[in-house]
C-alpha cells in the first residue's frame, strides 16, 4: 500500500510494461486526460461497457469504422438502427423499415411516398 500526498510525476525514458495478476480498480475524482502521441490498441477478451451521466463524444478527423461479426445497434430511447449480416432495420414510434434478401418491408400506421 502506498499513499502519496501532493501529487506524483513519473517519467519513463524508454518503454514500460506492467503485468498485474488480478483485478484493477481506479477512482479518479478530478477528471482524467490521456495524451497519446501514436496509436492506441486495446484487446479485451470479455465485454466492454462505457456509461456517462452526461454525454459521450467520439470524433475522428479521418474515416471511422465500427465492425462486428454479429450486429451493431444504435438506440435512442425507443428508436433504433440495427445492422445484422443479413438485414438492416430502422425503427421508431412503432414504425419499421427493414431491408433484407426478400426486399424492403415498411410497417407503420401511415406510409407516404413522395409526400
């Protein structure tokens, strides 16, 4: 156990490897900023979950890609866009548009084409 009062600065000239045989818990009460000059790659053998009480922003100055072997879903309240290997479904307020091998399916209380 280490307790440091007043802050800590660490400079590593060269690389650093840390191996932890067990879990890691961190609590940051003043915000956190990582500045990475180079790439970042994380490999996780389980699932990843992010949550925020305010907002989450993701920005890239170049193209961005999300990939999955199973499906991707973007959901806001009761609306969603779901992409699966064999279909794309858009749903909102009880209406749906589905694109798959059989064609395009529209389901809603009222369907208007060209107005």
